[in-house]
């Protein structure tokens, strides 16, 4: 493979070329049509070829694509304000990807510690978490496969298991250098594992008590995917730091770190930077995404259509021990089987469905937030027989 491909051998890729898309549909070079239930891994919020997004991007490309952070640009302030109004937080730093947003969050936590006299600050992270592929973010990630071969890992992380209030109480009692907790509101790569609302509230309480920063990685679960702007809002908590990326630009690369209060004031001139981050094209994509989400009531749609899919799958497989659990919220859905099911990805493609399997046995659905009820029914009509057939084999 390495001998014939000019690409590094980082992904086992499907031999399908998607030439164009329209709404929740993708079309390949053979003229076949697929219902997109992956959105390029939670990226294409508005689906494909969305009219107002395309028009905004076309117009912006004709004006200016990039100016650098050496100059102000009103689109940067505009997108920042849209994010702040929806999150209740105070300041934003723009970057280009999820790992960059998380890297910035880790730097904020460390400098926050140093500013308070903690020379070797530690950050609490989680088993089964995923935060990215840079050295710091893979060290924070709770998956040995992601880390293997890249040791020495970045130090300063303390790992606990999700939804275990006693575990983090022990950390609070024994680790005086902890300065922050870093959690996904719903773990994505780890198999759609939600942090329970009571657990997030307990984290907020503990962070207030210990003066730790509560940092919630919303790179995958944020931007309306669960039916609220940000998944932690279901628990009614406010984080100090919130990294975003994936769905924020509906396909255009973008990342952001949104911060609140003291965490928003940690970075001073010279502490952090980026060449591409905050460029007008990406900002325009973020603004057009949020405006279209609002105009088309996509939060409500994600909640309703996602709830419908979850209910249908639960009731269809009720009492079937082959389906261990159906988890998630809105259009972030994991169907955990009692066995490995990676082969379902190819079988689904053959059935005209783009989906993903994560954590070996979890079918992951991340459709665009424009998915209609009828398209959700089509998804169920195509997916349920595939799962049934899979459960009929060892
Ligand atoms: C995808 C993901 C990342 C990494 O984002 P990249 O843009 O691939 O760097 C980080 N955190 C979470 C929760 C993710 O799902």
C-alpha cells in the first residue's frame, strides 16, 4: 500500500470517491447515492451544498481569505460574539482544528496554575477520552492505541474514570497540584459515552471549591449536535474553558477556545498564537453556519429527529441481548453491540449509508443536523436489517 500510494499510510480508506453532495446525500463517481449519517465525522452541520453557506463562502473568497492576526477583522468579533451569546462565556481564541483548540486549553490550564504558584500543574483527564493527535492532546487521550509509539508522553495528566464521583474526590484529596478537569460532555471516539448531568454538576461544584478550571471538550458534541448549542448545557453547568471545532464551520476547517472569567484572562500577548486561526473565510463559515442553524431551527430538529432514531432503535431491539445499549443525545448516537462490528461500515456503504464504527463495537451515527424525519426513517430502514444480520452471525 505504501509503495503505490503517494499518501502516508495513516488511514485505511474506503475506495469510494464522493464527487458531490446535496443536503444529507452524497454521490459517488459511479453515480450511486448515499445517505450521509457521518457528516465527515460531525463536521458538515448543514449537510452538503447548503445554499446560504455556499453563497457566503463564494462572496467571502472574492473579498479576502486571509489577513493574519496582525490585523483586526470584524468577522472575527462577529463570530466570537455569536459564540459568547450562545455559551454565556466571555472571550474566544480562534484556531483551525480540534487538537489545536485542546492544546490551547491545556496551555491555559498550565499557565493558570503557574499564575497561582503551582510549578508543576496537573490536569484531570478521563479513561476512553479523545482529545487529538498532537503530543499534549494524545497524552491527555485515554486510549493506549493513540499513544503507543509516541512516548515519552507529555506529563501532568491524572486519569480517572467517567461518572465516578468518588474517583475524582480521591484526586481532590491527594493531588495538590491539580489545576483543571478536562472532560468531554459526551465522549465521541470512546463510544458515545455521556457524562451524566449529576456528574457534570459535581465537577462544577468541585472545581469551584478547589479553584480548578472546568474544561469541557465540545469539539464533537458541541455546535447543536445534541439539540442544545453545547452538550454541557443539558446539565445546566457553565465551564471555564470550552474547545470547539468540527461542526463549527460546517466543513471549513476552524477551531475555537471559548473561555469564561479568570480563564479568559490567562493568555497575555506573546503566550499563544496561530497563523491561519481566525481567518475571514473560516469566520464567515462559522457565522453562516450559526445563522442557518437558527433560521432552520436545527437545534430543535436535532433533538426531535435524534430522539426519534434513538426511540426506534431502542424499541426495535428491546429484549435483544445483541444490542447492549443505545446511547447519546440528539444526532450523536451510539449503538453498542455485544460483538465487534467494524465490518458494518462497508456493508452500510453497500446499502447506501455512510456511518462509522468506533470503540470496536459501537455503531456511531453523526448525521448532518438538517436530517429530516423521512431521511431518519430511511436510515432506520437501511440500518436495522444490517444490525440484525450482524447479530445473526458470530
Ligand atoms: C475530533 C476530536 C478532537 C480532535 O479534533 P481534530 O480537528 O481532529 O484535531 C478532539 N476532541 C474531540 C472530542 C474530538 O471528537
